[in-house]
C-alpha cells in the first residue's frame, strides 16, 4: 500500500502581522490529515513583523507534529513569493494556496486531502464564508455570496488547492494579477470540487477599498482574457440574468445597491494599465 500523499500549504504574506497569527493558529488546530503536512509562509516586501509572528507559531505546529517554515524576501510580489515557496517542493504533494487573512475550519484540510489524494488532475476549495466589518462591507459580502458564481461554483477566493497531477498543468506561476483566476481556469468545471467545509475570507473595509479591490479583480480577469483567451472556454460561470438580479434586489435592496455602486464605479474608472501586481 502506498504512503499517503504529503500536503504543502503556501501562504504569501506582505505586511500581514495583524492577521497571519490567526491564519496559522487555525491551520495548526485543523483535523489531522493522513500524510505529512508542511506550511510555508513567504513574507515578501514586509515592513512589519509578519515573519516574526509566523515563527512564534512554530511550537504550536511542532506539538501537532506539523512543520512550519518561514521564507523572507525583500521583493513585494505575490507571484515571486509563490514561485520561491514552491522552488523545492516535492512533485507528489497536494498543494494548498491561501491568503494570510483566511482562517480555515477544522475539517477543511482533511477534506482537501481526501479529495485530492488521487492520480487525477483536480482542483478543490472549501465553502467561503465572506465576512466584513462595517455596514458597507457586510452588505457587499452578503450580496456577493449570493451570486451564482459564488453560491454554485468553486471560486477558490482566498484558498484553492490542486492534486499533484493538477499542479502539473502549469509551470512557474506567470506574472499575472489574478493567480487564483489563472489556476482555476487551468481546470474544466467538472474537474473542480466544492467541499462542504468552510473558511472565513474577509472583504475590504469601506467603499473606497472595495472599489480598489474590485478594480484589481476585474483587471486580473481582463488580463487573462487578453493574454490567454483560450482559457475562457473553461470558465463555466453560471449566468445571473435579469430575473436573478431582480430577485437579489428584492431580497436584499441595500446589499444590491452597495454591490451595484461598486460595479458601476469600476466601469466609470477602470484600473490603470500599470496596475500593481503586489498583494
């Protein structure tokens, strides 16, 4: 009988000292997975104590027989951080990629391991619980979670994972704004697995911040459409339609108004051509 697949978790983190601790604590408290598990934090371009906060979590990992390593890079680039973190990873490992502001529920890692510990090329994610602080952020998060793409698809926002054969679908991470969109579109809809376990993923706070994040998201997908148009055939995004939009507006008028205002703001002032690729 073959040994269980190892699991490698990569967390690119730039100035996330306030959030990386909770992210790591949740990983350390997760249900056990069958094989070896290692977490790599890639602190990139940090001007705070992100790396130190992460290193101070090592005893909690060691008590669970888990491994935690921290890589520090002066360059503030999420893509470069991902490639640096993967430089020496074993090819037979399940890969999990998550943002430093994500907190996983206890069963999620075990469910990812069960779904992806296979020779098939697969992509998986948990059920995102989109959170927000403040009336505007909560309204935006509430409406966003009800969109068909979020409610029926496997968006992988803030957290996605691939099987070893799935990771072979691409080489190094390309220099794109939307790393998560690129990876998702490496897989057909039938190769994406939605798991029952959840994770918390916060939205930006305040209308201006939501606008900036939405501009980045739209610019990222536009960049993929321009540079890799063949990938769009694998989108499989459920359509909202006029009827669906009307239902959302009736169910949550305030959320619909906030979400619509952000979407309109992006159309009126799209992201500049030199949009930053830093997180």
